């Protein structure tokens, strides 16, 4: 059974940092593009970042560029999202997602382009 499990969310003050993890199981994800999305109450799920299969290529939404860093450890089958300089508008449920067996250099940004999803982890940034 394929599973993605996020962790590391919580409550933090504006300007603080959090590191989210997404542990994958059920198969190897080393050939997948791995994305991070978020969804705030009453809003659509939005793209945050993607890290391609090799781990060395990443792409970010403008709203988080320069503050968030996505990375992956293919040996551990885990993806990370380091979030610095957090703002109240970053408050949302954060999801990781996998696009299966994709070794392209395309930066997938739409939820429907991903095959597997985690259950999400809440990030709350207080002002």
C-alpha cells in the first residue's frame, strides 16, 4: 500500500521556522517528482514547491521563493520542506504529493498532475 505521511507541522510565531517531512512507503519514490501544496480554509489547494526525481532541481511558488527550501533523500524515501521567515499568510494544511515514475524536467504545479497524496499537516503562523 502506497503511503505518504507528513509530519513537522505546528504553531509558530511570524518570522519563525518549521521543517516538514514527508515519508513515503509502499514502493520506491526515487523516480517520482515530489510536490508540496497547501490549502487554507475556504481556499483552493495551491502549489508551494516541487523537487524533481534527482533532488537537485527545485521550483517554487513566488509567494515562498527565497523563504522555503524543498529537498529529498531518496535513500530514506523522504522529502522535506524547510520553511523560514514564516508569515501569517503561510497558515494552511500542507500536503506532499508524488507524481509517479516521472524523470522529466517539468515543474508540475497542478494538484491533478499528482498521483499520490499525504493526509496533510497543519501549519499555523501567529502574528
